[in-house]
C-alpha cells in the first residue's frame, strides 16, 4: 500500500466514525449524549455520562469542523460544550464533575485532573475551529484549575481531588488503575492539553509549565533503560509499577514531539525526537504481533495481555508514521500500514459502525464490551485519521 491509499482509506473511515456519532449517540430525550451503547447498539438509558466522553466528543467535532466546516459538526461541538458548561461544571467549587447521572445530576462529583485536562484540550480545539476568542477566558480558567493539582514540593501533578478540592483518598481513573499519587497517564494528557492550549494562548506561564511537563516525562516517566513509560509513582517519583503499556508508549512518542514542536525550544525538541525514536523502536521490537497489530500489555516476565484494544491500534498508526517522518526509515511506514490493515480488517465494525472495543489475539471481536461508554469515545480513532490525513 502506498501513502496515498493509506490516506484515502483513513479519510473514508473518518467519515464513517463521525457519521456514527452524529446519528447514534445524541440523547434527544435528556440532553447531551447517551452514556452507554452496547456492541449491538442497544441504548442503556440509565447509563452514566462521563466527563471524558463528553470532552472527547467536543474535541472530535471541533477538529472535524476545523478540517471540513460542515454545520452538523459545529452543532455537535456546540452541544458538547453546552453539556460541559451547563451540567458538568461545578458552579460552586469550580472544575468539572467526573460522572453524571442520565438526568444530568452529579453521580461522582470528584475532580479528576485527567478529566479537567481533557476539557482544556477540547475547548482549545473548539477555539481553533471557530476562530473566535469567546472561549479564551475558559482556557485561562482551566489552566488555573489544573494547576491546583501541581506539587510544588516534588514537581508534577496529583491525580484527583474531592469536590471541594481536598486530595482524594481513591485517586484511580478506573478500577484497572493503581491508587497512586501520580501517574504517567495524567501527566501525558495534561501535556497534551497544554500543547493545544499553547497554540491558541501562547502565554509565558503556560509555556513554562508545558516545558516542565516535557522534562518530567523525559527524566521521570520514561525508563532510560527500556524506553517504556513507567505507569505509576508515589509523590516523590518512586516507581510503583513495572507494567508496560505499548499503546501509551507509542502514543506518548508522538505527543512528546508535538508538544516540543509547539513549544518551539529547538534544543529540547532535538532531545525529544531522539527519545521518541527510541520509544517507537521499543514498541516495534517488543509490542507488534505477527499480524501487524499492537498487543496490550507486558511486564518484565513477558506478555500479560495479548488482546488488541481499539485505541492502541489507532495510536500505533500515528506513532509509526511519526517515526518514519523523523527518520525516513521505510520500516516504520510499513509497520504503520500493517497496523492500519489489521484495523480495517478486524477492528472496524462493518455492520454496526465504529470500532470494536477489543479483539482477541486472533482478531476475533470480544462483543461483550460496549461501543460507547465513558471511555469508548471518538478520539483515538478519529484523531488517528485526522493525523494521517494531515501528515500525508
């Protein structure tokens, strides 16, 4: 496959993804979007509505409108923004609730910093899409909200707070995570949010914080001996996990480069590019299956999760195209294309639309997992399409 065909196929798939979310997920009865659709598109009207889902819908349709200004894309973005400001926002204590009941009342009123960062990421994209400055005060406010979690003693950001901004006891994003003070995942997505915000608001304080996040990632979060992310830490940056998440590694490799490019620090960018290639190499050598798909997880003993979730596949296409663009090595481009072919053949749901949550190692869909919930969102897959369209 040539790059032209890759771009064409991913462009067509982007249209399919956007059409799914336009036609299948709008909750006309209670407002906003459905919180849960099963694999066969059965709506759970009592499904909780997550902050991450709503913010990622805002990001996706803002990015779509920026690429192709269709009124229905702007309508979806506006709907998501209104849901965030009208129901997710905590008018008393500031910030955004983590999960709502279907009627829009708070179900989990905690302030997960990962979630606040995703709102910032999405609102910045909305500002780029619409070209106005109406949301700039909101971006400034979100910067202040995220910075509430900054650890002035040991550097970095704490995970989660109570509604009234006391450090939470249960800091986890989900039941699959460890209950530790700091995580790779939250830092990665604060960096992502600050990168997007810096595009529309090149504020000196924001730039300094973005640079600090890049340095934290290089010096604390990436294991210098393996070039994999360390996933969890205590407040003093002592590693608390030895799991390897290949999807996060390859995603982080290109997000780091993007962050350094937007910041414009040439010395730091050169350092980041070197590390990004090492990270891509580690995934290429250890995490890619014979069929071109990326495997989920490993630890020092070997593979521990050989399923193939939708989001690492999407990030692998972008990560290897990024490595190809940095080095010119055909092997990276070939790897990206092979992963895309696996997605096209096994992960895209050709009957019901969107992508399966996960397939097993043979490529068989595991249909007990939903099409839509607070984590299954139009973000990783649509973003992979946007990135390949723009990069190629």
